[in-house]
């Protein structure tokens, strides 16, 4: 299935700009700029585009080249489609307009540079939605933009090959609850959630969505372990200790977070992981980065966030520090996930 769009335009004496127009019936809809069209951004962008929303992707390198040449392929447990979505290499190539909203999908280590470039191209008023793991991207964006939104993302997705993203949940592709940062909801929140629901997602406006993001951070502490020991190793003792450190830091800092019961109730029976193809190994976003040998992962914004809270509030965090430093070394040296056994890591933890 191919979905078409109009072309970009360029003048001879100015940088290339992209001013795509999607013709819709009824009132003008919001246009979504997906800044970082990898696993999460790619799935969100493709499903919004499939639902008839206007979308522009920002991608880079071979991924951008593949999208230009072949389109963006979205693989799901139920269908596979390729979408001819407009794609550019950076915000300077877009002619921003009223009604635009930017969804940040890059890794946390790339957020600072991304929002600096976005501010230079688009000003500081347009809505900016943070989908990333961790709890600091919203604050980074808020330094530069007046209207920042936090999005909880429960969406197992993969991006391992240029031009291809994979969604592993069905029948609902994922949960994408959204609210203003630091708190509250507004008409933009409601419009974004409505559009996401049109794309098949479960998306609620949540005035206290950061409580959910802090709860998700507890789950994301496992990302570093997957990089170190692989995604099938037994890390229960190590990860239990990392979680206990994090909760002690939350308590010392007075941070409110969603309880395990709230998390279970929100997920309910909406989503079930369903494999695509046979024999494909799957893992966290950090595991995917390590597998692609990108040279960096998000550990400083996940386990490192717990270390920061511990240092600020006098709570020891040796296990999260071990996970942070070891996973970063493996990523930096471009070693494969599973380069250290869980037994060896456990011995280091107990030293």
C-alpha cells in the first residue's frame, strides 16, 4: 500500500525548505513533525500518516536515504505497509507553520543538540512533545520552548534496518498518554491524544503524566543490564537491587510515581506482545543501539538519573552506578550486548 504526498520546493539562492501540504476534509488538522524517526518515532509517524494526518519525518544517514528511496516500512503482527512520508535531515529544511507540533523521538543523549536546532528553525512557541525514556528531556525542552508536553510511551518497537520499523504490540499498538509539562492538560493535549487514537493507540490526556514516566524509569533500569549481559540473561537479583535504590531515591527526593497497581490497571488487557517472524531477537532501545554499534546509549539518563538523585539526597546507588558505567563502556567500545555474564556482573556488584 502506497500513500502519496506532494513535493517539496527549493529556490536557487536559499537552503532547501519543505512545505508539504496534505489535503483533508473539514477543518485544518495539526501537522506532526517527527524529530527522530527511529523505532518509536517511526511507528508513531507511520500510524498517524496511515490515519490521514499530515506528517513530516526527520531522520538521518542510511535511514533517511532508505525512506527517500523506498518509503518507510512499518511491520506489525497484523500487516506490513510502506508509506511515502515526507522526510528531511533536520528542522532547518522545514517551513514551520501555525498548527505544527513536534514529537521528539531521538535518544536522550541527542536531545540537547536537537532542541537547539529546532529552536533556531521554529522559534519557541510551537508544542514540543517528549516521548523519550527518562524524566529529563522535558526539562531540557522547557528551557527553550513555552509549550512542552510529556508522553508516556508503552510501545515495544524495533528499528534495526534502514527504512524499516517494527511494532510488536497488537491489537492496540501501544499506550501514549500525554500531558503538559510539568503538569496539566489543554486543548493541544486533547487534540494530540485524539489524533493518536485515530492512529490506533490508546492515548489519554493525563495532567500528572510524569508520575507514569517516573514509574517507567524504574522499568528502564533494565536497559543497561540488557546491554551488558544480553536480553535473555537472569538479572533478577541485580535489577531488584537497582530498583530498590531508585525507590529510596524517589522517597528521599519526595518524587511521586505511579504504583505497580496503577501501571497494571492502565495496561489492562489492551496490549499483548506478538512476535513478527521467527527467530528474531528483540530487546530494549539501549540493546538496539548497542546491536547497531552506535557508540552511545541512554544509561546516563536512566541509571544515571538515579545516581544523580542519590548524590543530591545522600542515598547510596552503587548498583545503578555499576550498570551505568559498565553499559556505557560496552557501548563506547562498540562491543556486542552480552559481552559480560550476569554471574560476573553480580560478582562485581558484591565486591
